[in-house]
């Protein structure tokens, strides 16, 4: 007999059919009613056991967390809260289940406790909803780029370059840590290492993606990236995923158009196809807000926030104009901002970005033409010599969501910028070659996938939107 999923049985208009289903017991009450879930949906299906014809040993093993195989008849439910239920004919317990030690009980658990049990936390409604949405977002992203003629490329995880110039990278080495080979200057000799040079885990696939954009036209990467930043905040991970499209013959204005259309399309797809999980997470946030002081409560509900992005045109504002707005704003004048805005050239913080989106313009905002000294070396220098063609997209509740730029396509200008930052041309000779052979205007942007999942799910800690978070002092599982 074909096995069904809970989602199929709850969504299809079939009753009085013999069905076959496997899943995990959420609850078992009155020695009769099994709430069964298999991960295919937020909802459980009720399975009614005939306890008079079920042996006592089997009944004792039907406990929360147990995996079971049930065969029975799908019928209209006699109780409230569900349309159909299964009248069990046979129930088989699959494997072992220890109710005394099973940590995920049918009660409210703290997120910290669930992080300590990350291998089991998707047995809860909240985390199963989050991870289904993460999967759906991933699919929507690939679908968007495929539908728009992009080629998916896999950029190296091991790299010899630092795309962001941050220097906070994990080293990859096979050298003896206690007794590495040294050169004549007493410095570690990486020419003796596995790759013959110093290598690290990548912080970005952008530079390599640019090489393919300059031959295939439109490409994107979607893969793991790493940063050895010793930060334990709710917004930092040591291992995270990045989406990075790169497009040849595209200027900054076109890059902004692409990013806006991309974000609206992906969020629209999620609203259309994942309503149950979104509504559950929205209700969770509503209940959570009731326990907070008035000033800390959310201004917008979860689904309202997604529609806020989809339904509004993104306001495009230069960095210089934004600084003037912030400098003259009430929060700045009354010293309500934690980081006061006093002069041009300041790097904006989340509180400033959210003010522009939520209070001033009341729509998503794209800031562009940032000061060169606070942006990366590869961004195209404007004619004023002090700003670059960078752009950041700002969302409600979270601040910066997307960061991108028109890339510097002029060889001599790029060399000058690299020299000023003491970036060795020999390390990026291949990147410079793109500016020597068939150079052209091109642009791209980066989107931290976990930040997008946080926005869509309403989760406040980035460790709760990735299956197994990697953070300082934590590499469990």
C-alpha cells in the first residue's frame, strides 16, 4: 500500500479510504488518541487507537517522540478541530523510544534549551515551521534566478583571497601546528603547505563569480561562507550562507532594479505557498509581544511586514541625503540614538537604517553612493573621488538586508585602490586580468540567507534559523 504524508491526507478531499502513514507521536492521550506528525505540515493528524484490541505492551510504547507506522481508515472526524482522522487498524512502533529521557516534551521550551538539543528541535512546531520556510526560500531563490536566465555556479570554499578585506578568516592548513616549517625570516613557510600558499575558508564567492559573469553574462552563487569574527551577538554566525548574483553590462541603477525585483518576487512566492507556517509564526510573535513592555513590541505583524516590502516601491536615497535627514531628525537632536550622527562619512547603524525605513520614508529604502573609505576596494569610484557606486537595501525591523555595488571595471583605478589598501596585486592577478581583457561595466549584490530567513520568520536570533549554528566556542553536532 502506498504511504501517505500528513499534508496529503489533510489537504485532499478523501475519506473512507484505507491509508498507510508513518510519523512521530506528538501526544498520546486517554490510551486512545495519537497526534501524529511527519514534518510535512505544521498540523498533526489524529489517529484513534482501539485500546481494547491493542496489547498493553504496544500501548505503553506509544509515547511522545516514538516513531510509528499506522494503517487504518481515513474518516470524517467526530471531534472538533480536525476535518478527518484515522481509525487505526494496526500500529507498529518503529525502533526504540525512551519516554523518561526524551527532551522534547509537549510543553513550552526555551530557545536556549532547544539550541542545546538542535538535533531534535525540529520536532517542535516553531522550528519545523522555520525550517520549512528556509527550504521554501531556498527553492524560491533558485527558481527566480533560473527563470531570469542566470547560471548557478559553485565558487571555491577554500580560497587564497580575502574578498571583503576584513582579515577575519579561518585558516586552512595541513602544517604541523606545533612545529611548522619556517623561512629564512622565521615566518611560517606556507609554500610547504598542502596548497603551496596561505589559504582560508571563504567569506564571499563574489570575486570568483565576477569572472564567470564576464563570460556567461548572468551568474549567481548560493553557498556557505565563513567569518572568524569573535562575536556572540544574536546576528552573527561563523558559518552562514550567501546569495551573490553578478551581471555583466549592468550599472548601479540596473543592480538596484534587479535586487528590488528579486526581493519582491521571493517574498511573494513565500506568501503564496507557505501561509500556514507564516500564520503560525505570526501568532507566536503576537503572543510573545504580550509579555513585552509597550515600547519593545513590534510595530508590524509578520505578514504585514512582508507585504510592506512587496507592495511599496523602494525609495532610492543617496547616502549624503540620508545623513542630512538623520542629522536633523528628532532622535538625533534629542540624543535618542545610541550612535549620534554628527558628520558625513559615518557608517550607519541598524537604528539609523530602521529610522529611515519605518519612521521617515515608511517604505523599504535603497541607499546609494556611499563614502569610499567605508566600502570595499572593488566598488566603482565616482567622479567626485570620495564616493563609490555602492547600494544597500534597508528593510523594516532588521535594517540592512542587501549590500551591492557596481564593480570597478577600470584597471588603473582598481590598482590604485588596491595599493592604497596594501592589497598585493600578485594575489589577485586573475581578478585584474578581467580589467585587461574585455573589461565592461558590471554589478552584483550579496544577501545573507540567514538574515532573510530571520526577516521572513520573525525569529530574533540568527542561531534559530540555521539547522546547526556555528559560533565562537560552539561546534556541537
